[in-house]
C-alpha cells in the first residue's frame, strides 16, 4: 500500500466519464474493458499507452497518484517538474513529476496529464507505473478476476443498479473515501468488527501485530503464531512478518475462509498509525468479484466465480 500526499487537483485533471444520454437510466455505461495481466505476486496490471508507448500499469486502489517509471519518462523525454514531496512506505521520497502529452486506458484519454515519477527499484519488473485513485475515482471500477477483466463504468446510474454478473445474493458494503481516495470498509475478522482499506496494490493483506494481539488476545508464545521471516515494502524496507490462522473474513455476508494476513510490528514501515486496522490486499481480493462505486460510496462484492 502506497501512502502518498495529494497533489493540487489541477495537476490531476482527468476527463470525467461521459454521462449516459439519460442520466436517470439504470443501464450501466461501460467506459473501458481491459485484460488483466497477473504479476508473480498476484497483483494485476492493465495495458495502457503513454505518449504512444505501450505500458503496463499496476492497478492500485491504495495509491493516490497515477505514476510512471523514471526510466520510461527518460526514454520518452517527458517534461519534468518538481512537485510536493511524496513519501512511500519504505521511506522512499519522490518529488518529481512528468507531463504526458497523452495517457490512454482503453478508449479513455487524457491530454497533458501529470504523472508522478517513480524510481525503477520501487516497481515490480513487469510494471511500468501505476494507475491510482486520481484516475480510478472518476469511474466505477470492476475487478472481474474469474474472466481476467478490469472494467470502468460511468458513475451515472441508478443507485444499486450495478450487479449485472449474477442473480445470486451479493454484498453492498458502505465505503468511506478519504481525500487521498483510500477506500475504507467495515469487515468481520473471526467474528470481530474491524475497519479495512481496499488495496489492490498490496501484494499481501497486512495487520499491525499489536492490533491483532489486542483484538484477538494473541500471545507471542502462542504456538499458532508463526514467524515467516522478513519481507520488503516497495523493494526497499524489510520487516519481520508473522502469520496467525484466522478462520474467516466477511464483508456483509460474503466470506473468504482462511485468509492469509501478514502481522507486522507497529513500528515497521508497514504500520498504519491512526489508519484502518487491516489492509485487504490482492490475495484476498482475488477471491472476490469486486465493484467499486466511488460516487455512490458502496463496495459491491460476490464470490469471484458467482454467475
């Protein structure tokens, strides 16, 4: 999960999705449908184009700014400018922006779009940048993992008229969206209510170890609490990782059994002071069909294979 400071709105201009001809119509208006490519760690990228160059962008609902690899910005000779300092987990500080003449996702285009420049080492080898909340929040966003599709829809539709992929029961989970477009939802973990942030850019689901011990009475000597070594955030900062056998996580009746959650010390760069108690990463999200209605502020979910 990348926690970045919001830039001035003028630097993040993206054309709003075209309205349906009848704003009151309940029919969904699809703006783009892109194939999903899966990174080795399970995260997803989609094809895009920056100044005519084909790229693969990580879809990061936990990221604020849409960004480009510094080596690609160099290759394209993109104009640079200094921006406010951005701090990623791992104490990676970035303060450089690049201007793309044209950024394209499917049929959606933006001209003169300002991108955050990311150091190459902070990205996975298969990723050329990321698409974050500065773009995603202009649409309804769907992850259809069963069919390996990433879809964007107009936000102009009747409330609740979005679950088209199944006639079975679904969950409608209320969302809170902060000024950095982080999505927080209530969930039940082992039957206890907690708050979680939806972060498709996180390879693992993460909870501070201290929070887990407080909520679930986990003792460090409990044989069920296992050390699994250390891991790096953004390929920079390493921290100790623990696992505990949680039985289930539930979103308004939709349950993922035996979720894998990394427990990390509060003082590590994985910690979330004052934030949600849990980061829901791609390992858990991939078991769901996820539809994020940013404007409506509702997260719609079913099991990934629901039809």
